C-alpha cells in the first residue's frame, strides 16, 4: 500500500462524523459537515483559519448553489442554507422527506454533472440493519422524485464519471459493502442497467464517500480500513493510499488545479486518545480532480 505524501491536518478540531467535503474556488476554502454536532465547517486556505455554523438538525451532505448558498440533506428534508449569519445557518425547507421519522435521515449526497441534486436516506442505528434507505433526485423545477433506488442499508458513494454518463453508488453497511455502477441518461437524470462495480468485502474497509478524477477513476474512502482506494473504470483497484486514521469518511478534490484531496474522518469514541480520529486532512494523491457542478435554485 502506498504511503501518503504531502499530508497535513487542517485545523485543530476533531469531528465526530466528518462528511461531505467541498472545495470553493471562489472563496479558496474547504467546506465540510460534522453530522452529529450539527455543524458546517469552513477552512480558509488564504488565512489558514477555520470556523463553523450551527444547524437546527443533523446536516449530512451539502452542495454549492449557483446563487452562492448551499443545498443540504438533513433529518427531515432538503434545505437551502445561507451562511451569511454569524453563528447559525439560515435554513429554508425546500421539500420534506416523505418518510421522515426519528432515526432516519439523509446521508450521502451531491449534484450530478448537470446540477441535479441527489441524496439518499439511511436508518441511523446501523446495528438494526434496516434496508429502508432510498435514493432521491431533486430539482427546483420537478421537486423531489419518487425513490429512484430503494432497499439500501447505508447509502453512500455517489459520484459521476467525467462525462456524466456513469453513476456510482455504494452501500457501506457491513452486511453489504458493495459498489454499483449505472448507465446514466444525462438528459433525464435517469440511472439504468445497475451492475456490480466492486465488492469491498475482499478489500480493506467499507465503501464510504467517493470522488472521481479526470481519468475517470473512482476514489473511495475505505472506512475501517485506514485508506483511500482508486478504482479504474473497469472496477480494478490500481492505487491504495494509507491514511493515519482508521475511519476515513469521504474524499474530495480541490485546491490549485484540483490536485489536492481533502479527507474527512470519524471519531467513534470522542475523548479517547486517538490523535487522528475525526481529523480533516489534505494530501496530494497524484491525480487531478473535477470541479463539482453547482445546484440551480
């Protein structure tokens, strides 16, 4: 396994569940969330300072909008978030989650290459192994779709190929640990021909959050495996980068020329003496990423 290069931790904070990292080229800043802490973090690379905003409920994923604010998957629905206030994000409900109930929330989410927002749900008590997770598509014009995929335990790993014609999705639950690929109709936003892309039960870690590089390779955090893995478009692992934390959660490209990767992580036992658990780190993976597409309100 290849050791990491040019790695650095950003900020002194430790997240409980760090997720959904995003690079803002206009602000020269990284954003990510801490789900249980109900926080959105920002790290300004020009000042090397970090700060956060609180939210009223758990925010699991965020994407930038073309209007300068965020769209977010939370506990009870999809929200529009403004970070103009000093302490608390200003929240506007866009659409309620149809099956919203205590114990259920949105999990992984992002925009496709055309700017449609996708997010999936999960039952938070993973020990219960309830396969009630669903994947939804949202646009301002059409609203929230009917479930596009259902029967998921822990929805994760959403990503699109550089041309947008292949969609990736994972289920990171220990009972699944599968990654699928789909053909993707970029005009209608419809996935089809679901097929197994990779079974990570034979690899280190569980398939968590993901990113795609300019070569069309799919990078995924190996949660519990202390690594990020790169799969070729054919589903072959051609690179493994060791990380100093056991539970990396999601990776994202950004920085100058999108040659840096930010990796968030999970601290399952806050207060324990684990230097890297929950840290957010930057490294150079030796590949170039692709800018995320903004959502259009």
